[in-house]
C-alpha cells in the first residue's frame, strides 16, 4: 500500500520511489497496482482456470506486437468471464491488471509498463511499438498514426508531440503527412544548408524567428516535396543543438510551435523569453490591452488560440489611471 511505502521511506531516508519500484519488481509476492501502491499477492482471489484463460488471451493479443495493459483491459472487459475475474480481484484499472498479469505469468511474457510482449524487445517504448505497426511504409498520415494509437490504446500527449516522437525515422512535411527523410531526398548536406540559412535569418532579426513566420523558402535546398513551415521545423529538429530553439506551448496542431533563437536566448525559458520580447515591444509601442498583446504575439507566430496563462496571471497590470502595461 502507499502507507507501507511511506513507512519504508521513513525507515530508510535515502531510498526513493525508483529504488522501491526496482526492489519490489523482484518480489514475486508483491503486486504493483498503480500510483505507487502495492498489495500482497495473498489478497488476490485466483483460480486455476484464471491462469489458462488469461494466458490464452494475452498470448493472442500480443502475438504480433507488444500491447498495452489498457488494450488488454478493454478487450477482456467485453467478456463475462473476465468481468467476473476483475470484480473478484477488484481490478478496475489497467495499472492493476498489468501488475496481476506480471505476478501470474512472471516468466511467460516480457514487461515494460504499460506494454506486455511475447519476445524481449529491449526498452519497449511507444515509439518502438508504433514503428512496428507502421512497418516499412515510406509515408503515413498523422491521422493514421492517431488511429493506431487509439486502436492499440497507446497514450500520447498531443498530435504535435506524437508526430515529433517519430523523428528521425519520420518527419512532418505539412499539416497532415509524415515521410521518411530519405524518400524526400533529405541529406546531411541539405540539413547543414538549412542550419546556415536559419542562422543567416536570425542575424537579420532581434535574435529570434518563429518557424511559422519563416518566408525565404527559395533559399533552401531542393527536395522532392515542397517546403513548408512544418517541414522546416522538422528538419531543424534533426540538427541537435546546431540551432537554438524553444517550443511555444500556447499553440495548436495546425501551427508550427518552434521558435528559432540565437545564442542570446539559447538558455532562456519560454516564459522569460516571451516576457522579455513583450517588454522590448512595449518600449517601442505600448499595448492598450490584452487583445493587442494577443494580436501581436499571433502575428509573430508565438501563440495561436489564446494567450499563455502565465502572462495574464503574472505580467499584465494597470496603473492608477487605468493604463494597461506588461511588467
């Protein structure tokens, strides 16, 4: 239980959750049930038939690819036998089902929470599993990747982060499509030229430029697809730290969320960066209200649907005369 975990931490001050998880994973009689909570296997109500029925289903579901415990939970919930099994053992979430399966079939499958696999795939991740499902295709739509995630119960934070997670095997070339870089003719020489052009562009600005507002595509090397702001963002994403960049969080899937920055801002947090450039802009032309701030940030490709919450909460004020200002 979580109370037991607290007792262990109190007794052994230097121990942390990661160490506890590692140690408990070696204890067959302790079952991890999610949220840092554990139970003793003696509290489970397992019957001989449960082993045969559950093993048959798990083996079938992960026959071709690793599957998540979410997928197994949803699949089993369709059948009366497993609904009774779940009720009998108070399994109401996939996290506990993962722990129970791992206890019951410790050496029959391979486990990397939340994935269960038939064969040992080192370091199973969402990306590895997605690439197995995608296979050898050279092009796939982001919508189709989302469908795979939904069908396999693979969790992702946003469609933008999902598309980015497949780099460098796939890069986003426009609003909807992912391609393998070699298919569009992208080479290391092309990437180096893109870096050079971005640095040139930054030298002509105040040290930053959003991917959305880049215009000089005719200066970029020729590829088998048309240059877009999304493709530029993706290619620069392959360059490591050759180009400074930060992610703007108050944006949408339909807009590139990267800002290219010079060394001046390379180690700056997004919140500090936005505040600094707003203060610089305010010196040139004061803002009258929040709407003007939003309009200017949008025009610069720094936000899309709404203002970042921290600006309204911490940096917008009015003086005694009611004049709006950014602080």
